[in-house]
């Protein structure tokens, strides 16, 4: 009796897993068809509707032919996956003006020369003058690394994250991992899963990357000092700068789940730890990234987390002009 019960349980679990796999594969294929470049967008509703209707009908109505339906479905999924692999990222598109120039880095021992550091002047989020400059930094003079979190939704979960680096001469710049938008394009997490955007590392002046968020988007912004020795901070920065050059040579697609701002930062920040950390669901909810960093001891503070979060919130401080340089003001 126990053996029969175990067999029934195993079969039930097997059916549930097959159904879940079917639903996940079906939904992914629908998105892949809709966000493909085949024909006008308005006409893609036809294959999407056909795919969404035919296979569920065959699966649930033709029970005696489910093996045949499954085989046809698997072949259809494989064809879509194969076609999907032919879509390649590019650095040659009609980009938004603030994303036209990719940064580039040249290493010369302890000295790094960075070209195209962005320094836009904003009148509003979508009204700005684009400017860039080049600068040289001595890695031996790197002193601070800060982790920035910008929640941008009433629902706690969505957020943008980036890292800021400071040197003993008072200069700072930030590195923001972003999707590279074409002119007129707007981000949405769903198309962000379907090769609709390329990935870009923006190296920017803090007057650009942080002020945009504190002064114009009016979002909450948190700036946490990272606990690490000089060698680890240097390795982290070098790792990010090398990735900047790699993306200039070999573009990649942005992916909301697997190749986003937070997943890339997690990869880099592992340089500060003893090794890769176990996968944590909070990585997929970037607004919790500061909480995760606090839990693993990366944030330099002795305060409880809620008190630390209040202490390191900078948007209101940033908006109060007191005559001091912006980077110094947000770190008071």
C-alpha cells in the first residue's frame, strides 16, 4: 500500500512539473514571438494568438494524443529558440543622445585613463545637454566605494543600483549598469527579457548620475559606504573598468533577470568577498539589495539596518544647496 501511494504521489508530482514546464515554455514562446522582428508589430498578434490557442487546446482536449502534441510542441519551441539565437546585439544603432558614446579605459600600470565620462546638465529628466570629459586616475589613490540604491516604485522591489568611487584628491565618479536605449525607446521589464535592449556601463560624473535621480526624478536615493580594504576596492574597480572595454568590443543584450544592473554589480562585488554568494531571491528585487549587502557585512556601519537606511538616505540632503561641492555634500 505504501509503495502504491508513493507511486501515485510521484505521478502527481510528475504531472504538475510537466504542466508547469508547458506553461513556462508557452509563455516564453509567446513573448519571443511578440518581441521578435518578424513583420509589423500589429501582425504578430496572429501567430501569438494561434500559438496561445492551439497547443493548450490540443493538450487538454486530445488526451489520447498528448505524446504527439508534446512532440510537436517541443519541436516548435526548439525552432523558436534556434531562431532566437540568431538575434545578435550591436553597438551600431540610433541611440539616445545621452547613450551615444561608450566609455573606454586605457590601463597604464597604476594609472587608468578614462574617456567619455558623461556629465549631462539636466533641466528635466528628458531635457538635458550632453557633455563628456576624459580624466586620469591613480588607482593607488582610490579611497572609497559607495553602493547606491534608487527605488523607483511604490511597490518595494524595482530599483536601480550603481557604485561610486572616490579618490583622495576629492574626485568621484560613478558606474551605472544600464540598458542602452535607442531614440524614443522606454524601458519596461517585460521586453527587457527579450533582447530588446543592449547593455551599457555608463561612467558618469556624480553631478550627472546621482543628481538626475535626486533633483529631477525626485526618487529616494541611498548611498552606503562599502566595507573593504584598499586592495579589494581596487580589484572591484579594475574588474568593472575591464568590463567596460569588453562591452565596447563585444556588445551584450540587457536582460531584466540575468544581465541587469544588480546582477552585474553582484558579480563584481563578489570580488570583495571570499567567493560567490549563494543565489538569493533579493537579487531579483533590487530595492532589497541594500538589505542583502547589510546582511553579508558589506555596508560599513554599526547601526541597525533600519537606522542605517535612514542615515544613508541622501536625496533630501542633495537638494539643499549649501555651497559645498555636490560629492562632498551628499557624504556629509
